[in-house]
C-alpha cells in the first residue's frame, strides 16, 4: 500500500482561507506532477483551501474526490508541544483517535492500493507520526511547504520465521515540481 500526503497551496492566514493566486498556480503544478502517479482513491479535508486544491487535482486527473472532516487541520499544540503541556488533552486525544481510525479504515479497505490525502501541514505530520511511530513532538521538525508531496509505503521486513510490516517514508516535503520562485512556506518565499 502507498499513501501520498499533500499540502494545499499558499493561503493568506485566517480562519478558513481561500488559495491565493500563487497558491492556485502551485496546485496546478502539483496536479501535473501527480498525474504521473497511479492513484486509486482521493480524500480531501473539507476546508476551503483543500477543497480548492482537490478540485484542481480532480479536474487534472479526471478523478472524483471524497471530502471529509476527519482530515481537517489539527490544533497547533498537538504538534508543537509535548503531550504533558497540552491544554485540552481530551480533545487532542480524541482528534488523534479519529485520524488513527480513519487511517485504519483506509488500510483495510485499500490494502494494495495508492491513496492520496489532500490536507494540511500539521495533519500531514500527524498522519506520518501515526503510520511510522515517530513521536508527534519529534515530527514537528518535518517541514511541510505549500503544495508539497510526501509518500509513504507499507513494506514487509523479516525472514522466514518472522515478518512484520512497517511504513517507510520514501519522499518528504518534495517541491521539485515547483519552480524555485513560487515555492512558499507559511507565506514566505523559500530561497
């Protein structure tokens, strides 16, 4: 199984922003890059910026998108603070449980398929943490630029007597599909 995680294009920071003009250009480049991939199912967060991102990708691929609240962005403190420092532990644990259950459902339903999740910076980090076992606190260091691509593949390891499966990150925060002059992270140009 393969999981592709992408982040929406550039936005102006506010409650539920739309993509900027540059963000739409970034996503068009991303959509062309994703056209090379065999993708069996596409899920997207149901916030404006990811809906816009998904529509551009869906049109380019001529593929339907399933929108869900389960992969909306997560609170800052889940990624940015140690669990001991969380203010709303109950909400945060429940939010992570929802994501974990969603991922289990996908793994069960699309065992040997490729799934694309159109999400957000912190959500992508949380998904990578859940799948790989890297702690949320440590995964904060994994940069997620606008319109980036992350790829994870479920692999088997072991000998005759014991085989285990694990998720391997094969691509992290890739923005090679974007010309340097249009790469952004948190609305700052990347040099």
